[in-house]
C-alpha cells in the first residue's frame, strides 16, 4: 500500500502561516544537506496532493522555473511539474493545470483509492492548511515531516487546530540543519 507523507514548514510554535497567510518567517537559506534531504524525501513520490487554494501558486511557481534550465532549482522543478498532482476541491468544475486531476469526492474515499486501489510509489501532501487539517483529523497521513523553522509567530494557521481528541506520534528521526531548521519525522501512532 502506498504511504501518504506530509511535508510542511511550521514555526517553532506550530503555525504553518500567519493569521493572514504570511510566510515571511520561513527560512529559505537552505544548505546542500537540507536540499539533499528534501530530494531524498521526494524521490520515491509518485503523486502530489494539494488543496485548491495552494494549487495555483504551487503549480505556477514550479512551471515558471521550467523556462530557466540554469536555475539551481530546475531539476527539482522538473520533478514537481512531471509528478502527477491531485487537487482537492469542492468548487472547481475542471482542472486548468497540466498533469493534474481534481478530487471532489469524500476525502477518505479519495485517499483510500489513491493508497489502496492505484499502483505507484508514495504520495506527498504539501498543503494547504485546510486540506492537511482534514487529513490529520481523518487519520489519513502515515508520515509527518515537519520542517520546524527558528521563528515563533504567536498566532496564525495551525494544521492541528481541528483535532477533537489527542493524537500520538512515533518519533523516527530529528535532523538539525545549518540554517536553523530542524526536520522532525514522525509516524502516526496507529497502535
């Protein structure tokens, strides 16, 4: 069965964005080791999941880099563009993005179809906060890769705010990087 991984940047106090979607607190001065870590995390990924709100900016950002073969992010951009994407939406009637399909059914049915009924490698979700919160609430994420940034923002969007009961996780690894980010890998404790 395919695994669903979450890769998300969070502040040290657990927010994925400021109250108005601000992301200026995120550290982007990544060294080669952190970039290699991300490449290792995404290399076995065969499907990317996105929420409707984040999809346009995410897809257009990586597609714009395809016109710049000298850009240091070109190889990663190619992976992001070429990997099939599923955008979860209740409002869009059709996808205007290349290599992208829409998921409009129930979240658990769509995820179970991707995980159990389709062959392929791992699935990764990057956001948005509403989609990720729903995936967490329905216990559909297998691995959590939290990129904890060295900043506290005091208030904002939390992917864990919608939990109705306590959740337990199993620490697999914590890796600090020179830029101050600590990547914490947890598995969902299903026991």
